[in-house]
C-alpha cells in the first residue's frame, strides 16, 4: 500500500494578513477607548460625576467634601470615557487619575 503525503501551507500570506487585522481589532476593542454617547450638562461635581459614572458605566471614586461646590463643564457627544471625564474637569480645581488595579477613576482636588 502506498500512502501519499499532502502538504498544506498553513499560513499563506492572505491568512497572515487576516490574522494580523483580527489581532489589531481585538487590541483596539480591548483598549478601553470605546466611544460612548455622553450628554452631561454643566453642573456641580457632586451631581455630574455620579451622572457621568451612570452614563459611561465606569467607577469613579471621589471625596464629597473635596469636590463640593466645584462646577464641571458640559460634555456632549461621542467620546471615550477617559477623554470625556478629562474634558468635564478641564479648567476646574479637580484632577483625575486612573487606578489600574481597581479599574476606577479617582477624582481629587489639585
């Protein structure tokens, strides 16, 4: 009995390009830079930060006393959560850090 050996080229150039594109799309989608529709009016941080967390479904940690009385900017449009939060706090006495371990944003008075 004679067996025939068939060789398959497992990764032709087209398959490699398709695989690279798939990897790139996965990296982009996992980067946390998803665009969200955000509609938050100017207002006091004690309210707007909670509304921001509700609309973006991100966790925001802040001390009520440190943000009390601070007015934040309106943010309306399609933005990723990080950019939108920074726009909201721009030109205010508040700053923001992203805590990698908890996955939460920490808002503080500068």
